[in-house]
C-alpha cells in the first residue's frame, strides 16, 4: 500500500494515545513532588523528635550532673576542704553509671586535688575553658565539645564551683560525661537514618558538635556555610536544601533544642544527602514512569494492531480500489472488508457508486463510440463529397471546354467565313457581325475563367507551386491585395488528391482574407521543415479572434480541418489584433516529397 501524504491516520492515533497519557505523566510528577514534600516533612518531624529527645536527655543528665557535683561540693566542704578524704568516693562514682568517664576536684588554679582515677587524669586543668567559665560565673557551667576523649570515648565537661561560707571559691568539682551515654536515647533513631546522614548541633557562633551516622563518631565541624548557619539559627524549625563542603546536595532539617541549662538557642540539624533522602521518591517516580512507558508502549502496540486490522487494512483496500477506479478500471470493487460497521457501510456505498459509474461510463462509451462512428462516417462522406465534387468539376470543366468551347470556336469561325464571303457590303451588318464576334470572344474568355475555377489546368500540368502562383496573381487582380509566394525553390512532389486539397484550402483562405481580413498584403510560404511540409498564409489585416476561430458557423475553417484530416495534417489559426492572421499547415512528407 502506498504511503499516505502528510501525517498518516496511524500517526495521528499514536499522538492521540500519547496525548491521553499526558495527564497521567503530570499526575506522576505531581505525586512525586508530593512524595518529596512528605519525605521532607518526615525528616523535619524526625529532626524535631531528635531535638526533643536530645533536650530531654540533656536536661535529665544535666540535672543528675548538677546533683552529683553539688554532692561532691558539699562533701568537700564537710571534710574541710581535704580532698584526699574523698578519694574513695571519687573512685567509686564512675562505677555507679556508665555515663561518667571521669570525676574530679581541682583547686582554683587548676591543680588536681582528687579524682576518680588520678593515674589516668591530667594533673593540671588550668587551660580548660570550663574551669575559667565556672570561676567567672560562679555557678555550674557546661563546656563546649573540643574533641576531648577519655579511653577513646567522647566526653563533655561540666564544672561546679565549691564556695565557702564567705562565698569564696575554694575548689571546682568537675565531671566528664560520656556523650554516647548522654545521647543513648537518640542513637536508636539515628541508627534508622540512611547512609551519609549527620546530626549537627549549631549555635549562633559555630558548629558545636557533629555525629556521623556512618562512623558513629562525634566530631567538631570543620566548616559550616555561614549563610546557611544564619538561616538555621534564626528560625525555630524548617528544612533547607544546599550543598555541603564537598559539594554534595543535602537536605538540612532543623529544630531548636530547648534546654534549661543553655542560655543561647542551639539548633539540632539533621543532614541527609538529597539523593539518599529522595531515593524512595525517585524509585517510585522511576517505577511509575516505567509503568507509564510500558502502558504507553502497550497502548501504542494495541493501536498499531487494532488500527492495522480494523482500520488501515480496510482503508488500504478502499484506497487501492479507488486508485484502480481512478486509473480507469471500472470493475474495481472493495467487497467485504470485515465486520459490519461504518467502514463496511462506506465500502458498500463505494461499490454501489463504482457499479453505477461503470454502467454510466459504459453507456457514455457506447454513445461516444456511436458519435465517433458517425463523425468518421461524416468525415468519410466529406472526403467522398470533395472527391466527387472535384471529379464533377473536372467533368464539367472538360465538357464545357470540349463542347461549349468547341461550339463557340466553330461559331466564331462560321461568322468569320460569312463576313468574308458575303456578296453585298453593308455597314450595319458589318457592325452587327463585329459585335457578335466580340460577344463570342468574351464568352470564350469567361468560359476559360470558369473552366480554370472549376479545375485549374495549371495544377494538373505544372504542380502545386505553379497553381498557387497563378491563383495569387488572379487574387491580386480581382481584389487589389498584394499576394506573393516565398518557397525558396521548394517543389513538393505531392499526390494529386493532396495537392488538390492544399490548393482548395489556399483558395478558401484567400476568400476569407478578401471578405473579412481588411488586409492589403498577403505572404504565402511553402517550405520543408524537419521532414514536414510547411505551408503558411499570413496577412496584415485586423487579426482573427478566438471567438471567430471557435464560432459554430465558421464553416470555412472547419472545411480546412476536414480537408487535412485524411492526410494526417494539422492546421493552426493565429491572430493578433491589428497585426494580422496566420494560417499554418504541417504535413508529414515521404523521402520523395510526397505524403506518408
């Protein structure tokens, strides 16, 4: 089946099906974005739970830590500042709970006075920030995490000044709290976080503390984007998306940690790589797209199969039958093309139309054949009539010439004999006889003119060129219109009937020029061009019009065409207003100059 021009029906069906999937694709994208929003909200919710859990754990541990340090401070005052008497108590405290990595007492200058394990502890804590802060604030302080570790465990120091009755600081009790122990309640939630996640504690100045889920280690953040940090600490909670120090795109969900032991707000930030956090959404999105693509492919395959079976094959049969009908095969029929539906009904209507058209065209062909036979008969009749007319003209011309001409000649001779042999001369009789001789001479000239008009002896004796020259001279004499022949010495050897037809055509053209052309010059050309006889008669008159050429009563032009028909010649009539008319005839010639 030939290809359809433009967009095919099958292609339009494909586009229609694919267009039906556009809302589904939009819905998938919308659901994916909703899923991302839900996951982001879930991360934010988890962050807030972590912040709340961290705050609860911190408040609880700090309350316990404050009670512990108050007890140590009171005990030191009870023993009168003799810290060595508390050595046993100090040594036993870490064993009471896993949360305390070290407990000790230092004097205001930072020298260790007593400790839970003096052999493993420093003797000088003068450079510790928690010592300076507790002496300056004279209350319990919590140090920042500086990466301190005891026995490999991350610790955070707390300090409580010991004041005497005069409110003078005599010592500072401190304890190192295990960070892992303090955050044990949130580790279970941290364990549920995906790989690459981090938990960061931020205040308004810097990143205080960071827990890496993959390594399960606490560290001090080396870098945190200041602009991102300000956005986080200035809001109670929220979620942002930004690149980390390594260029990895992360989701930062944050919530403020509310603790009675902190003077400045601290934000708990849960950092999760976007690719990990949105993995489920991406997986669902890819799965939905795969399902959509599979559905679209299945729909396209179904359309391909259904369109081919139920539409295209049937339409192809209809197109094929239509093309056969257009090429002239009137027997072309579509026939039965599947189930009874609109296409089958259309095929039936087409077959009915084709059958009706076949009957009509066959009738028209019969009529046209009959008309053609009639036309051929009329043409043959016309040829026959022309032949009969020419024969009759020849016969009449011969009889006139032989009988009437001979009679006139004898009459002239007898009248001359009588004039010579009369006995008495009479002037009146002489005048009468001379008048009779003049009448006989005029009659003989008219006889010769009529005979030449009926059948010019010049055509039979000297050929077409001589006959045309004689007729042109006679035309000039009768009409006063100059007429000349240009043939470059060409003398065609034509059959008698063809030469006669061309001569009669020439006479008809000259008659039309004299009647209608309003010309004063006629040029006749008789030449041989590319093996054809070229015969042209051109005048400089008003020019024939298309309406005159095609007029139903233009019998002269019709006669010219009919005279050329038996010889296979063709004629062209050309006219330009004010420039004259040209009648051009082309006839194929044989090698000897005759008609093929």
